[in-house]
C-alpha cells in the first residue's frame, strides 16, 4: 500500500507525534512536529489539555475544533449503522519495535502485513499505544485503560481502532510488550522478541461504534475516523499497575459531541 521507505518514515513520525493518540499524516495528524515541539505538552498543569491551544498556534483545533475526540458514548443516543458493513481486520503475528515517547508506550509496526477495511477503504496499521484511564467513556463509565491501533490509508487519512481494557485475567498476547516496558522516555526504538498476534488481542464480539473525530493529542487534527469496539478486553491488575507506574494518567478528557452522529454496527 506504500513503499517500505514510506512506512518506515511513518513509524518514526508516529513515535513522536502521537503521544497518545492517540492521533494528518500525523497520528493522525497533520504537521510534522519536532520532538522538542511535542515535549511542550503534557497531561497536567500548565501544559495539560486545557492549555494545549496556548502552547502553539498549530494546536488551535484543540480548543476550537467542532469534531474532537475522545467522547462519551451514550448508548441511548446511538444510531443503527445498518448501511455500514462490519469492519474487516487482517492482522497476523508481526514483529514490532517499542518506544516510550514521553506520552505513552508505543509499538511501531515493522511490516505492512496488518490492515483493516472500513467502509470499503483499506487502512494500514502504523502503530498501537495505550492510555490510562480510558479516553472514551461508555455511558459515563471510565475503563482502566484504552488501546489505540492507528491506521493510515494511501491518501494519508487516519482511522483508529479503539479497544477498552478492564481488569481481569493476564493478557498473554501483550506479555512480550509488558516484559520490556520502558519506564523512561527513550530516544531509540527497541525490537521486541518474537512477534505480536494482534488478532488474539481483539475482543471476540466485534460490535463497534463509528464516528468522525480527531487526534486525542496535539495538534488535535480532525477528520479522523474512529471505530470503537463495544466489548472490552482484559489485562491483569499487575499489568495495568505496571503501565500506571510509568504513566499514572495520560488521557485527554471527553469532548463535546456537538451535532455528530455515532453509529452502532453490530457483528
């Protein structure tokens, strides 16, 4: 879907631009911000979410955007996505590199073998990362963590697959990541031993919520397609606490829905 060189550049770009989502060719972004630019923002105090707009003119959308993410998903307000086909996910065991970019722990794809199809459009997986507590809410309920799998299509458009994480049994599919969680910001990516089977991480029931949103990190660029699985996955208390020791809180508060629709696509 794109050349190996382009894919490599994208992975490097994402490692600095998506501290959390979280994010146009920019996590979902947008502009190619430098590492020093990214270090300006945080999740608390004078550089926290309520001040992102003040830190850089490029972050204007963080305060004035009309389709911002994350949101609270009110089940009573969902609309049936009867005209939307279920997403098609093609994941296979794949090598990844891992990095602590100062905002989250992120795994960058080393190959082009993983993708998903949303509304007949193919998006290649670039990276995945984590937030605690969850950024999206279900009927006002906040989960222990949230996983974001970030994809990009041939035109640079972004689609993010979100998965809620709750305390339960150990997540063996992510054990290789948790074995080497970098507890401090790193300048170089570290190759994970073996491969990660992302298909084994996803929930069995893939009923999903679809809406148009944004990156959840500066520059908060919009026109990001969000797909959120309704069924959460589990991680052990020890796994959750291990991440929270590194990032006690790396979530952006929910944003106004405004006049957007949220569609529920049942499996």
